[in-house]
């Protein structure tokens, strides 16, 4: 058991280091040597878990979904809000989430894995919206699939603009503003009035997601 726990910690440390290098340099300019230096592990340990730089990038892309964990909410639209705010919170603080975004949008990795990652985000959003509609939280005309596509695309645009114009310093505020503009078009008024869409909520649900992710890794 102790050996298994060490292996899990080593793998996580390697992914964190790889994410920080990918986020700083981009995939093409990143080197295994720099990742080894940041992770503080041997080349053998790294290759035991990840046989190539591409495998490392794939690991980072997959790891983001374990980081972006939101507990189920009774109100599914609040769960959707919280997922958007949690993602903004971690994108500013966790290199795994930031690097995964860069990898899925730029260069070789973006061409190879971007469509799949975007598809997974749309699917996750659609699932929550479908549950919201089943609970009567959405207006009758709302199509969860179409709305999920638009929400996901809008969120990505906000992230790109915030990154380019303000190094993401205002990302939580921008995401909250986006949701405040979009949700009145889809939510039943009685549900809309109960939603907490404050930017400050990101600092409340962000640590919760960190705890859930830690518990999941610990088994």
C-alpha cells in the first residue's frame, strides 16, 4: 500500500511539473529535461509512468477533469454556475487546468486533442442542462444540446479574452458576468432568482473542489 501511494504521489508530481512547463513554454518548446528538473524525479520514474512527451500531454489533459470536481447540487443550474466558477478559479491557480486549456487550443496538441476536449466539455454541460430541464429549471423552449454548445463556446471566448487582455486576473468576474447575461435567457424566473452567480462564489467552491479531488486521488 505504501508503495502504491508513493507511485500515485510521484505520478501526480510529474503531471504537475509537466503542466507547469507546458503552460510556460507550450508543447513544442517543452523538454523532458525541464520537466524532470521541476518534478525532482529520475528519468526512469518519469518514463515508468509516461513513455513520451505526448503521453505526458495526454495525462495533463485527462487530469484536468479530476481537478475540476463539483459536488452534485439539488439545483442543477447552480451546479452549472459552480462548475464555470470552479474552472475559472483553478485556471488562475492550478497549472494542470491552465496547461490543459493551452494544449487543447494550440499547435500540435490542439489539432490532435482539441476537438475531443471541446466535445467532452460540451457533453458535461449538456448533461447538467438536461438534468435541469427534467427538474423544471429551464424555460420550455430551451434545447440543452444547443445551449450547452453556446455556453461552452462563450466560456472559452471569455477565457481567451481575459488571458490576452488581463492575464486572467479578472477571469472569475468575467465568467460571473457571462453567466449573469446568459442564464436569464434559459432559466425559469423562480430558479434564476435563487442562483448565486457572484464572482466571489469562486473562492467558496474552489477549495471545495480541491478537497474532493484530493479525496478522489486518495481513494
